[in-house]
C-alpha cells in the first residue's frame, strides 16, 4: 500500500494489492503529478517484467519512453517485435560483445521475472515464449532450461498452450536437459507424469501406456543418457511435425567405435582411422539388433576396461558378435 508520501515501495506491490487496473490508475496519476517519481519506480532494478508489460500503453501514451532505463527500452522493443513485428532494438554506445550480453540479460529478466505472471494474457505468454526461444537459439543460454521446463509443466496443468516452449526447449540441443523433464516422472501430479512420458517417449523403456513403475522409468532415462550422451544426434523432429517425434537419435556406429559425434551433424568429431573405416563397413551391413548389441557391449567394455576393448575391437567382426552375444541386458 502507498506510504504517507503516496509513493509505494514498488509498482509490483501496487499491482499485487490493487490489481492491473489499480496499477495503471496509480501510475497515470503519479506520472501527471511527478513524472520523475513514476519513471524512478518503473526503472527500479527489482521490477517484475509483468508490471512493465502492463504499463507499456500508459508509458507510451504519456510520452515517457525516452526516460526509461536501457533494460526497459530493450524489453519494450522485444514486446513490439513479437506482437507488432517491429524490427530493431535501441542502439547502444558499446562494443558488440557488450550489446550481446546486455540483450541476453534483458531476455533473461523477461523470462525469469515474468514467469510468475505467465497466463496474464495470450500476448504476454507469446513474449515469454519468444524470449525463451531467443535465449536458447540465438544466445545459446542453457541456464534458463529449468525455468522453461517448469513453465511447460505449469501450463500443462492449467491447460494452456505450451508447444512453442517445448520446441524451444529441445532446440537447446542439450540432451542433459532431459533430466529436468524426467524429474516430473516422479511427480505426484498425474498430468505431469503423462506429459513427461510423452516428451521422453523416444527413449526405449519409456512406456506411455504403463500407469506405474515411474521411478523405474526415471532411472531408465538417466541410464540411457549416461550410456549414449556422446553419441547423440539432434534430429530436429518436433511435435509440430509428428505425433511421436524422436528429437535425439543414437549413432550406433559411433557408439560401436566409441567415437563422440557432433550433436548437430551426427558425424564423429575425430576422423576415423583406416582400420575404423574397415570395421565401419562391416558394421553397417549387420542387422539392426546386432548393431544395438555390439554398440552397447563396445561402450560398456570401453568404459570398464580399455585394454580388453582394444583386444576385442581388433578381432574379426564374427568373433566380436559371438563374444558380445554372451553378454545380454544392455538397453540402448
């Protein structure tokens, strides 16, 4: 509530106590009496993005845009670009690296401080989604994946649109981000579990039709990542394209040769030797089930006993299959 000077501690306080209408009325009245005080409040470092978003029409109508902080100017430019298609962010008198860092920090402020007001209105949610996508796709910021994951599951519980967020989350091309989704397999909320199963359905052992064994499925995800992370290729498949997309694929020949691949191309990062090329030719001609068995066995003994692996990988392929067939149970 306002103090004796009729100036509140923060605009967020006014909004939480008096609602959107009360916030707009207060800001308009204060701006007409003392625009410097109003600008000081809207430029406060701890302001939530939701309050700036709500006050944007009043700020423009009162011609106060020039007095906004750089953070707020950039944030409003982001809003305008998302909702109106306006291009361009205010020029900055600094190096390009400082520019990149500043815009990135503003986008993070929009998402992290704006999270609490998700669902304010459809356009507001579009700004959060666009900010998430920019942070992940343009700035390569993976620190926001936890917020994005929470937002996806919050919207699912409320029946709100989340497809764009899911697309942006997977576009991070960061397989360990799947751990954030897998955590919801342990949720007490059935809708959380169902969505987590849906998003992780491309992993062998995650059965969307099973009503129980969620702890087991959680372990399956963690173990699958541990075994396959170096050999994962991001396919780009999404729910916009398929009912059952497979955003990540294990490159079996790379797992067989124990060579890490690029997440973007699926090709081995290091060039193959002449011997590895010969083994690859033989491996490609095998049945899929044999490929899965061989790659799983190869990865296991490579991690556990490199000398044993070196002996095994230099045996004829038929002997490799015979030895590996004695070991069963690997889930790829």
